[in-house]
C-alpha cells in the first residue's frame, strides 16, 4: 500500500512538473489568449479551472523558486504593527498589518521564496497564520473579474490592455498604474482613464500596462524572479509602435505616483515622446526605507541597482524633453528635493498642487485630462482679460487674488493657475475659485514663497479645462514679492557619495528648506557603516571614529547652513545612498560654553528614521561622548 501511495505521489509530482514546464506554460497561455466566449474557455470556466490555468500560465520561475501566499488570522490584535516572514531565519517579506477588505482574510500573495517546505518558515508576531507555496502565481476572483472588465491580457511576461483605435492608430497613449492598498483583493490595477471616450481615442491606441509582479508590483523594474523587465516591456511598446508606424512625436507616457516613476523608466528610448507625470518617486531606495516597504521592496537589490528615476529624469531635462510634471511641496518622500527646486529647463512645465501625495492627481484631474486631450486632438486656446489683481501677506509668504472678465467667469470645472517663467521652465501654482465666479485666488496653503518661487516672473492667469481648452489672461501688472525675505539661489544638485571638493545640497519639505555644504568619499568597499560628521566648516579635516565595531563604507563631512533643520533627512539620504546597514553620526562641538547647539543637534538627529543609528558628540579638544542609539 505504501508503494502504491508513493507511486501516486510520483505521478502527481510528474504532472505538476509537466504543467509548469515551458511547454505547459505556453499551452496555458494559448488557452487564455483564446476568445472568452469560445466553447473551450466556457468549459474551463464552468469547471472552475480558470484559476489553475492562470497559475500555470504565470511567469516561469527558475528552478527552486516558488510563489507563497501568507494568511494572517486574528490580525486585529496586530493592526498597525510590523510583521516579518522568515525563511531559515532570513526575512523574505514584511509589512505593516492593515485591515483587509471587509469580509475577507488578511492575505499577502505572491511572496517569492526558495523552498516549498513550510517547516522552514516562521512569522515574528504571535498570530495564527497559514502559508501555502506553489509554482504558479496566486490570484483572487476579484482580480480575475477586474482583468476581464478592463481587458487585461498576458503577452509573454508582460500584461496590458488596449483601448481606442487598435486598427490604424496615428498616436499612442501609454499608461502605467499606481499602488493600491497593500491588503486589497485587486493587487494589480491599470490606469484606464475612464474619462477618455471612444471619440477621444478615435485616432489613438491606448496601452494600459499592469504591474503584475511580486506582492503588489515591482515598479515594473523586475519580474518575480528579480530579472530586469526593461527589454520585455520596451519590446511590447516598440512592437506596437513599429507595427502601426507611429512617430515618437505621437507618443505620450502617463503615470501617477508609482505609475509616474514607471513612465520615466520606459520613456528612455523615446526622446521625441511627451511625458505627463504626477508625484512620481524620484529615489526608490529612499522611498522604500519607510515602514510599508522596508521589509519587502527595500530589500530587493535589483531595484537598488537599476538607474534611479531622478538620474534618468535629469538626463531628460538636459535633453529638453517635453514634460508636464504635477507635484506638491508636501511630498518630500517622493520628490527627493528635485522638482521643487529645478528651474531653467527647456520644455518643462511644473504644476504645484497643494495637499498631500494622494491629493494631487485628484485635484489636478481637469488639467491632466486637458493635457491628454490636447495631445489626442490638438490644442484649443481662448483668451480673457484679468481686470484687477491684489496681493496679500500670508506670514512670510504671499497670496494673490485676481478678478477676471465675464468670459472667464463662465468657465467651470477647470483648474486655475497663476503662472510664469523660472528661466526656460514654466511654473504654475494652483489657485482656488471664490464663491464669486469672477474671483480666483491663492488660498493660504497655495501661497507663494519669496525665498525660491519666481514671483516677479508671474505674468499669466491660466485655466485648464478637462476638454483640452486652455484659457489665458495676462496679469495687469507684475507680481511683487511683498516681503523682506531675500530670494535664494537654491541648488538642485543631486546628492553624491563622491564629492572630493565641497558641494551644495538643499533639502525641501513642505514650506521649509535647509541648505548644506558637504564632502564625501569612499573608505572601504566592504564597509557596513555610513559615517557622517556634522561640522562648522565643510573644508575641515576630521578624524574617523575608530572603535573596531564598524567598518566604514563612506565618510561625509557636512556643514549645516541653516541651523539643524532637516539634518535628520540629509543623514537618512546619505545612508540610503550608501546602501549599508548602519549609520554613525558625529556632531562636532564648536562652543564649549554653550550646550544649546549640541542639544538641538541631538534632538533633530535622534529623529532619523533608521534602525541602526548611533550619535556621538565630539568636543573641540577631541573628547567624545555617546549621545544615543536607536
């Protein structure tokens, strides 16, 4: 009897191996590519086999790699807490516990592991859990329904849906998705832009990509096995473009948040195409260092090793590409202090929207749809007259109020901006519509900053309608800063670990900024610690901390120019850039008679969001004192 059971297991395993072989996967993919109303597809659906077929059709993993599904029960006790899944004592996935969709279990699907032996896994919270491991990707009925609704199809290892003119298009609109909630039943969305109609797309093929990798997407940088996706995705784009002989000038890449970052990535080979971006993440390791990502995407080395969006975008700026960029100052985590400060870039229009990261795309939807429709059908321009302008002080900042003529008063549902030039860059600040339809104004959170906004170069009031019409009126006079706050020339240089001579760097967060001067150099390639010395002079020579417990990877000498404001953020950016586990901060005391500066430094730097951080106060005569560790 034991021999018979063993034989059955062998047969079952052989069938599983055959099913997940390249031939089995190709057969399953061919089935899913057939018409949904075909007799075979109806039979598959009737017998409940669609989920199994999709698992077989999913990405072929290298030998020894598997998809895992973790279900955490009794999750309510752990709401808001971090958890980690270990394989042989090594973290393979972690997240912050959030409520699942009502009526469903808390699941994390498609965690990549290298064993199907469940006994080798453990979770670090005292909650009951289930772990299932297999060769095929796991999905949900809700995801299947979603994919069917939006026509998502699998093309090799790339997933997208097509809309609009798929017969003889003259243009291509390429969209990429943002993130959904980490516990959603629909982990993989598309940016479908349902407001666009068949009439809008009569000459355009719209390609909506799906980021169907890992638990909730990989920014379409890598597949489930950690292999770069670039060639496969570009192959899909180029296959469609060349098939219909579409010129690059007839291409527009669009994405919001994660989708904006992906759009930057895949526009690389299309310098003639346009880019429409909303709150993209500029530095992925920095963004991933936060609680929701630090035990999943942050640990993915392939995402660190790829060219970062900030570097790629700076290249686009140098090329003078056509870019429309929507952002908010209250998004330091995504901006990485680039878009707020950059200026004098040809063909760049930057639109500042008040609110948090998630508010921008919703608040600026009329303007973004208008940009898309201008691409689809051509621009429509209207003129109006600005009849009166008033300015007001708002703390150290400036508010503007403008009265428009009756023609502009009748424009509804548009985004209104006050705009002008920052060198060759167009700068637009969102405005608010008054209860009187002839008045537009910058509310308190939309006020202008004399220290770095091009206030004296603001010359226009602009209304952007979702239908593609743009209304423009010249301001009756130049806007005056109206403040004693001096205009600053703030550097938009990137942070580098290789700065032998002192360089300037600026961190901007909300309505504040802080300037730093620094030098940085490598010490040991196998180091595990980023060592940062905060000093009063960036040219000063400093001695490293030698205690034998750390191996210094990079050493930076940093001079804060505006007190200790945001020194914690610049320290975090350094350690993330270094890609090491430990952070050592050394504060050099320059005033032996006053402990105020040391206290302020310790208070700010103790807020660095990095687990392995040590802070040392070094007095002027060379003595050191330990200030804290976390």
